[in-house]
C-alpha cells in the first residue's frame, strides 16, 4: 500500500483553497503552478509529485460544476500532465486555447503529441466515449501523430 505524504496532500488542499482567490489569467496560473511544481519536486523529490498525481484525479465536490474554480482545477491537472511529460524528457507546455482544442502539447525525440488531463467528480462517472472526448482528441491533434 502506498502512503501518501502529508506535504503532497497539503499542496493540493492549498490549490483547492485558493481557486476562488486567484485572479491571474489561466496562462499565468499555469506558469506559476509549473514553477511551483519544479521547485517543490526539486526540494521534496519525485515521490512528492507522484503523490500529487494520486490525490488530484477527482474534482472535489466542494467545487461547483461549470464554475471558474472548476476551470482552474482543470488547468491545475493539465499542468500536472505537462510536468509529468517534462519529467520523462519531453518539452511540454500547457496551451492557452479554450474550447475545442487540446490542453497540453509535448515534443521530444521521435514524438510530437497533444494531451488533455481528464478528471471527473466521484458523483459522476464517465459513461461513454464522448465523456473521454476520444473523437474530439483525434481532431485536436492538428496534424500531430499522437494524442
């Protein structure tokens, strides 16, 4: 059984607590998160980051559906995805595009891809393909071979 570190849990709780207070643009929000992920992982080790992945996969019920806080939490999980891709050696970026577009782009030797972190509320489970946006992701590739 994996023991999740208190400092990883605390980081996520801080993110959740500050979702409504942060007035920065989503671009700036993501950039600050990426900086914080780099600093904290350098200080606390990769296990700290892996714990964040473990505890961040569900949208907290305290966050209202379709709210700006939910959009910010989604940007947080997209930033986690970009950071994970960076840690495996790809150059990754969280994209600014909204709506019908991918959220993360990554490139490296022999790979050029887009991605989208998917998180759900525990009270709502994905029931079909459209919940995973498989068809949309294929269109979002924008000529890139992988999504």
